[in-house]
C-alpha cells in the first residue's frame, strides 16, 4: 500500500498535549509565525509532544515548517530525530504521526515500480530506505521504522539543503518478529513474521531494479538494517548504484573525524593509536575499516596492518584469532592476542589510547573503566556512540569526573555542558548529520555512480580540520551544529571535487555558469568553485520550490 499523507487523530485521542490542539500557530500582527511556532515547541510538555507538533506543522503548513527547521535547526533536530525519534518509532502507529513516506509491502511484490511511479513527487534524487529490523538501539520496530526514514530525510534538507520534494523515505515492510507489535491492534504494518532468506533477497532485488528503472541517478541510503543483512546488501549493491549504509559508513566517517580532531589536541598521530571498540556490530567494524583505510592511505600500512590498530569486544569477550564463533564481519579484526572476558581486563592487556562504545549497553563505561583509561593516557579519547541517550555507555559528566577533566569526548547522543576546574566544557556529539547529508547532496550534484570508501575518508579528514585547537580544548571536536549549512557547503565541495577527480561523478552542465553568477572566477581553485556551486544549490524555504 502506498502511504503519502494520512489523517492523524487529535491530540486528545492519543493522549498528547500538542499546543493549540495540534493546529500550527499562525502568529499575530505582533508575533511572527516563526516565533509563535518556536514558543509552542518550547512550551510543549514532552519531547514526543514536540515531535508530533512539528510533524503536523510539516503536513499542514510545509512552507512555515521548513522555514522554522532551516532557521532553528540545532534546536529542532533533537525533537525530529535522535533522541526523540526512537520513542516516536516505538509508538508510530499509536500516536498518529502524519506519514509522508512510501511503504512497499512484501504482499505487493511485482508492483514496486508501479508504486514508485504513482508517488505524488516524481523528481526524486535521494531515497532513504529501512526494513525496520534494527531501529537505533531499540531492535525490530517493523513498519514503525518509517520514523527513521522520514527523520533522515529531514536531515538531508536541514543540514545540506536538499530540496524536500526530491527526497523519498521508504519502508520495505517484510513483516516483524516483534510479537508486541503483531499483537497490537493499532499496528499498521504486515502482520506476519519477517520474510527471510532467498525471498527477502528477491524483494530487495525487485526494489533496487525498480528504483534504477524509475530514477537511474538516484542516491540510495540504507538505514537501520540488521547486521545479517546490512553488510550483505551493501557489498551486493554498491557496485551497481550510488548507495551507502549510514550505520556502517556514515558512523565510521563521523567517528574518524572525531578521532582525528581529538588527536590534534593530544598532539599524536593516528598511526600511534590503539583503538578498542566495545561492541562489534556493523557500526563498530565500519569505523575500524575506515581507520584502516586512513592508515593505508597516509601512513604506508597495508589494510591488514591498519586493522591491527583496532580491537573489538563483543558479548563473548575480546575478538581474537583463537575464537571459532566469529561472524564474517568480525574476522578481519581477530588478532593474535590473549582472550579477555571483561572490558577492564582488555584495557589492561591492550593499553588502548581510544575507547569507542557501539554496544547499546548503558553504563558499560563504568567509573573504573574510565579511570583505567585515564591512568594509561594523558588525554584519553572516550566515545560512547550508542543511541538513544538511554543506551549510551556513559555520560559526559561521568567521563569528565572520572578523568579529572582530561577526556577528549564525543557521544552519539547529546549531553549538557558542565563546569569543571573553573572552566566550561562542552560535549561533542558525533552526529552522522554532520556528514551523510553533505555526501549525499554531493553525489546528487555530480550524478555519482558509486560511493567508494575514499569518499568517506575525504569527508572525515575535511571535517576534522574545521575546529580550531582552542575550540577542541573546550570540547568542540566538530564545529557547532548551528553552523551546519556552512559545514555542509565545505564538505559538499571537498566530496564533489573528489568524486569528479576520481571519475565517480561528472561536472554538472551548469557548473561554469553558476560559478560565474556567484562571482567566482574560472581561475579560482576547484574547491572554491565547488563551494560556490554547492551554496547555490542549497534549498531556501523563502525562495525554493516546495
């Protein structure tokens, strides 16, 4: 069934306290509409109320919604995406979220191309797809995963200026193994156990073929697929079209950028680091692989030598060569080291300089773990990346207090700043939104045919250089998110330039004309010309078509 915009129950019907009964405020002669919206958002009692209020505003007054989103990006995104979107996905069909994405149900196989062609918006350049099996750290949420596809779609616009009518959120509804959803009378997805094996592969294959037939130059983002399908689908389809998996590659990109930025303050190179990951799923091993690529490109190591700088722990202990129970994606990181059962034991044995959490196990970085890292390193790099906040391996306050304020910190979820030792410290948030929207928009502008690992390396290295050393010492490993559009223009320029130079993409037909119109001479650097071109193609609610 195709779902574009559906009617939503009232706030009273779903037990939420959306301001003004759910209707977007229209302002008054003395109160601008934008200010009225933000006052209503700030006055809502819960983050979920804020989420639903903004999503209804998107449905009822899209021009106002996108103006607010673009002008108040940093304040609105925590309500429209993480951490709030996790709860929204869990309750997606009970709270009446106004859906604007497309469901492709397994029961509709053979009709996927027709359903794509029937979608109201046809100038689609970006598709974000999930099957809902591994939503954040919350597991199988089935068709409720639409909230993730829609949230990521909003980030393409908010962060990198992709016009919203060119982005399509999709859920491949293949069922769910979440019994609570199957028993929920309000659940709107297929009421069956998940399709698996060859039948699942056939459904995905039909979707990819339909997508290529419909929009040959589309960018496809795989989102929140489970480990057992994420790697397989990425390896199978990345040679066929411009696609990437944000959980694997986007997370790797932002994490590497954070590590490189932190090491600028530590005064050491990445070739000197021993990096220990707590968690060995798709996110963690994706980060490890990109670190190995970085070491291969810049420090004369083989890929295998680069991997030996990365160590992983899973639910059974340290990933090591003596184990015979390892999944395919863990084996390249199984080194000849003694087995370790606990994280503290591994820290003492390996003496890591960087600790990265991708386990979704709240509190896994205990005070004793953090103190052990501080005892080994003058500037320990600690990155609890698990989302949402309730799954974070530690808080910013815990990391600061346990390390005496010496920590170089980045987390997946937001934490408040704090005073320590007479100065204000700020936690960096390793938010994929710094990188994937810019990479995706660059791929669209260049009609990129394939997104290589080197693309993510270029983006990570570019982002890592954007904060000054004094800013990094305050905790800003990344530029402030309030300036994300400026950040995205620079990243888009670096990535687009690389895509064209490496023959992954092509120079747009209007490139020279746009640069001239922007006042950038043909003698200017490629990077300056691409920045002008990227800026000219950013969506602006007041002047762009919706």
